[in-house]
């Protein structure tokens, strides 16, 4: 039997369980862990997967983070129209990061 040489930090392990059970905040936090490689191997595909699960439940930070990923082209082809759509969803809920990202998107075209 092969065991993994990577032991996940406790908070990642707990958030993964909560995320699987559909908790939007945990899904967003797990997305952030994968996007920045905090406690797990950096993986933009997994980050986007968990962000979208959370964003589909209306989680504004996940929506803003998806917008930022599309704005920067992190793990996806940069697409300012898609970035703007996600950022607008988050901004309408008062997410200040999304408002800032929208300003940048409008400046860039």
C-alpha cells in the first residue's frame, strides 16, 4: 500500500470536507489554497473548480477571484469580458476587490 508523502494541513483537510458537502465559504477557501499553493500544490484548474462551486452559490469573494483569474490569465486564457462578468456579479454584492478589478478591466478595454 502506497501512502502519500504529502500531509495536508488540518485547515485544508477540514475545508475540503466542508467543501464537498457544499459549503460555499469552504469551497472558496479551498480555491484560494489551490490558486496560491497554500498547504496544497498550486493548481489553477482545481482553484477554478472550487471557486465556481462557491460562486454558483453567490459567494462574492469566489466570484471576484474568478474574475481576477480571467483578468490575469492564471490557468485560463485571459478574457477581459469573462473577467468583467464575474467581477460585476461580485461588485453588485459590495465586494471591493471586484470593484477595483472592474476599474482595471474598464481601463484596459
